[in-house]
C-alpha cells in the first residue's frame, strides 16, 4: 500500500477496498468491525459495488461497439446475381454507390475504434473521457441505424438496431447506478 493511499484514508478522501481491509485486519489481528464502524463499512461496500457495476457496464458497452465488426464480416448485404439475391459481407458488397460504401466503412470502423477506446479507458480505470466516448458511440450508432434505414439495408439495420438497443440498456443501467 502506498503512502498516498494511506494518507487519503486518514484524511477521509478515500477508503480502502474490502480486500485491503481484510489484509489490514489480518496483519493487526483485529476484526474488520474493529477497524471501521458498521455503517462506514456498509458505505464503503456500497461505493465499491457501484464502482464495479459501472466498470462492468462500461466494459460491456465497449464490447458491444466491437461487435460492430459483425456489420462488416457477416453476409448482411444483398447482391443480385442472375435473378437471385445472395447475401454478401461488406468486403464483397458492390450493389451500392461508392459514397454509401464509404459511409458504411467509416461508421463501422469508428464504432470499433470507440469500443477499443472505451475498453482501454475502463481497464486502465481512466474516468476522464468516458462520457465523451459513450456519447460519440451512441451518436454514431444512431446515425448508422438511420443511414442503413435510408439505404434500405434490411439485415444490416436489424443488427445495428439490436446493438443500439443493447447499448441503450447498458447506458440506462449505468445511469441508474449513478443515481
């Protein structure tokens, strides 16, 4: 344990984790109740639980953004050949304009990058920038759904919409834990 951490505990600006409390109580041969009052211990446990839930929501949010990769590799786009319509992935999709294709690639890659950044920020426990990445990710997802709807990509819009719904649920859970 660092001197800074102990200083924060002593000044009331921070509290030790449950694991740290166990180690301290074992080292000094006292119970955790002797270290803290019952109310304080419950308060610390609640804060740690909220923090863990928020981290899990952030991590899942990033993973859902990474799932935007499925919009590139799954055969979700129609390709008519000899009167039949075959489904192809974005790599081989040619039955749209160059502009549409570029917008698809930009949106999906941007979502994947947002997912990577979100996961990195969560794993490195960096809170600064989390809200910005979350906001950008939600806006990109909404734009992707709208653009796919405008271009009438039925299968791709279904996947993008499902991913958006999952992100919305995670965001609501995160907001609920915050309050």
